[in-house]
C-alpha cells in the first residue's frame, strides 16, 4: 500500500486558488481513475477534478466553500502497490506551481516521510489491517428537509412553486395562463378569490446557509461593481403598442421558427442604436485606465438560475437576425439553467440586458456587469389610457401598451447626456418598429 497526495493542478486560467463547490466523494470512499470526485470553482468556471489513480480517499483539503491554492494538497488517496511514475511526475509539477505550500500540504508530506522512513513497520501494520480507519470527515451542516415533489401535471417556475408552498396553496387548484404555465399573476388571481389562503403567514425556523460557489461569486462581483463604479440610472417611458402588434404578426407567420419574445426585438434595436453611441458599448480597465469602445456587440443577457444570476453572452448580436437571436437566447438560457454553459458562453460581454419579464416592475436601477460600463433593463409592459394625436391632428384617449426602459451607466465613462440621448434614440426605434427591420 502507498499514499498518494493529489495536489490541486494548475488548470491554465492564471488563477492562484479555487473554491471547493461540491464533494462527490467523502473520506473512506473508493475512487476510480478518471472518476470525478470534486467540483472546483475558479473566477470563470466550475471545473470537475478527476482522480488520476484508483484508490481510497483518506483525507480531503476542506469543506465546501473553502479555498485551495494551486499546487497544495486536494486529497490523499491510498493506493495498492506503487504510484506510477507518470502520475507522480505530473502531480509533482502541480506542486511546484504553487507560490507557497499550504500548511496542510506540509503536514501531510511530513507525515508521509515519517511513515515511509520505516517501511517494514508500515507493511506489517497494513497486513494486519488492510483497511485502516479513515480520518473523520468534516461534519456537514444539517440540510433542510426536501420539499414534496410537485405534481408533474402542473407547470410553474421554481419561484412560483416556492411562493405557493409558503402560502400553503396547492398549484393543482390554480388556473394557468394561456400557455399552460402558472405564473405569479395566476397565483395572485387565485388568492384574490380565495381569501383564506395567505391570511396568516407561516412561521419558519431560522436557517443558516453558507454562501459558496456561484452565490459567493455573485456577491463578490456585485460588491466590486458597486464599490468601484459610480452608478447613475436613467428611466424613460416607451409606447410599445405598435412593437407588440409587429411581434404578434411575426409570430403568426413564423412557421417552424421559434416564438419571438420582446427581447430579440429590443436587442436588435439596441444594436442599431449603438453605432452613434460608442461610449455605451465599452469596457473599462480600471488598473490600466483604458476604455475600449467595441465595434462588435457581444450582448450579455442576465438569466436567473437555481444557483443564482448568470450572464451568458450572445456573441456578435449585431450580425444576427430576429430568429437567430431567439434561438441563441433560448440556447443560452437553457444552458445556464441546467449547468451546461461553456466557458466561452460566459465571457466577452460588452453590454448587458437584464429583464425580469412580467415581474419587471415600473422601474429598475440595475447593477453594471463590471468591467462593462452600462446595463439596460426593460420593465413590465402595462396597459393604460393615453392622449394620442390622430392623423387628423385631433387628440383622443386610447388604450396603449407602455414599457419603461432603465439604463445604469458608469459615470467615469458615460455622461448623463449620452445615456439620455441613447435611450431617446432607442425609444424612437421601439415606437416606430418598422425601422428596426430596415437595414
């Protein structure tokens, strides 16, 4: 028997450490060669670690949420026979990449040297007990009891399900929207006709949850953005009645193409507006003091997932038509939610759009996705009466569909006049949507 100290490898992203996100194996478990045993998160992606050798895990570097330096001990694996030379050499190279050995790695190496100095005693002990008792695993925090599985016949988002559960509402009793999916509005309507529900809020026990993985990255990025960027926001109201008519007409004639939401139309309008406002489609390097105004539009789209907010990027959005944008939006949103988004899908954004859909509110003040210098937030479409001047020049009251557009900008790079002028130009396209389709 031999002990193999597997060091955290250099995964080639120029990082000094990575975070333990999830252990797939615990102390005492066996692991096979090339089997994934832990997920490590860098600043850019989650990377699964695979075992280079068969054996049993004797020790792990820490709990989920702990940081592990490149080249320091990740796991100690007990193997039969000797460690192959090629595995040992590759592992030693990873250890040499570390800026300084971690204390835990030093302790493990010292203990192995002492054990190897008396090989015969170690062999006798191993013969007497071929399976030495493993080191105790870190005690995990108690997990909340799992919620009962919802009925497969009910379609609803996780947020709606959580809200219904908190209110004690059986979603099977709620009438869904036309699409067959229960939304917050459907739940509100059900509650308005069933006043007994939600009359008294349920008491919940306090729950501590460690902030790790994607949630920690989001917290760090948002804090850095608000700490370093002097934000300002601007909101303008747009009449999107004609835009919604155009969207309905395009959907009626779409054939096998995907159904259009307002987002592809909005992105196309933004891309057509940006050439006159290059300061909006830019990234600011704080350390170098350099602003790069990009010609291509790589549009980030904020997507809510179970792990938190992710921002996949539509590359070269300016070169895509409405249907191509719709396909890419669906692909990236699905990849973000099911955890299959690739590293390239998450990098290179030059401007971000964030939308809460029907929950969009009247106005938002979104936080900039650093190092970008602006973020655009369409809000909820609402219907209300407006004074409209007809072709005959006579004013009349009509029911119109209105939507507010919010924009937050980095005041070090974008002036208030620039942001307001950009939104006014964007408003012109949204209110005369035929212009969006004109080359």
